C-alpha cells in the first residue's frame, strides 16, 4: 500500500466517522424544548431570558428572568387576562416580597404588555403556557423604551437596552 492511498483511506474513514457522529447527535440537538426551560436572547446581545417552571400557580402561567448587563436581573411573570384572553407579561425590578400592595407593585414594574410568539415562517401567535414547545421567537412590544425609562436603567443600573424581539438560544436541563 502506498502512502497516498493510506492517507486517502484515513481521510475517508475520518469523514465517515464525522458523518456518523452528526447523524447520531442531530436529533438531540433539534429536540423540542418545553417553554419552561427555554433560553432566549435579543439581537443586540443586551439581554437574555430564562424561563423557569411556575410551580402550580393558580394565576401565573409562566415565570422567567431577564438578565441585563452590570448584573441587573428583572423578574417576569405571565398571567392570562379574562374576557379577551391574552398572555399579559410583567417585568419587575427589586420588588418587595411578602404582603405587597398594588401601589408597591406598580412602583417596581418596569414593563407590562402582551407577549407574542412567532414561528420560522413568521406566523404570529400568543405566548403559550408551560408544557408547550418553546416558540422560536418572542416579541415584547415596546420593551426597550419602557426599560430605558425605568429605575433599573442608568448609572447604577444596566446600560444596554435590549431589542423587543428575542430568539430561542437553547434549553436548560
């Protein structure tokens, strides 16, 4: 056997091994992610969103945290409205715990609105509740301007304003 034919066989073997590895791992890489374990990021890389299990709340259908620069973390919840059902999201910054009044919640809420989702084809829908597959894209209307006007922004808070659209980046285990 010549040296060149030996190299060719080595390359063919290496290529075949790589393709088998890809074939065996591809289904796992594209497996569905339940929304309560989804991780999203915006196009500016200014924020990430990590969804978390809600733990059987009677009113809250989704729980998440938004991480911004300088270690700022916002707590998020979603509750469906009555009447015309919509997933109403709220992001809060340094809210008091325990028995909290409506005025205290209003003071620490930095964004509120309906959260929309979109698929690969651009079809718009509402954010699903836990247990559903994580949508490819989330839309938080007017998020950036609301956060920029909040107490969480500025010299003692975050400095990068996120975009209103977040893409699915991964799945927590």
